[in-house]
């Protein structure tokens, strides 16, 4: 499974950004897809996860502001980020989980200015 993320960039506080991640190879075996982030000097943390059935869960810090979604073919997973805060600044990583484990895409940097 290969993952290619895109869509990071610079936003002002209160603004919006959208991330997308194209998944290729054995997508039919994917059970969950998600987004993690890692801010400078901090551990990587889960942002949002969506199951193959469409059930989504979010970190408390992003509930009500971020929305994770995927297409029906599990080829792409999205993260819509609204009401951005400076503390959302991080490198964001998309993931896909199969029976073989968790697969990671390369990170995409999101910077939110105050």
C-alpha cells in the first residue's frame, strides 16, 4: 500500500485548509484510514480516523473543526480543516491500516499563523 498526501500549506488562524491522500495498492484490504500529526518537539498524535464502513472518530482537540472522509473505493482519504488554530501547526501524515499493519504516507506541512 502506498500513500501520497497533498494539500498542506499556510493558513491564517480561523481559516481553512484541505488535505488529501491518494492510496494505491491493495486498497481492498484496508480496514481504516486516518490522519496523524506531529508538531515540533512533540510526539505524533492521532487526529482523525475513518473505518471502511464510514465511521469516524476525532481527537478532542479537533472535534467540530476537522472532518475526515473517504471515497467509496477507499482510494482517497480527505481531511477538511476549518477554524484553524496556531496549535494545529504540524506535519500531517495519512495512514491506512491493513492486516499487514499500518502504512504511512509522507508528511505534508500545515502552518497556521496567528
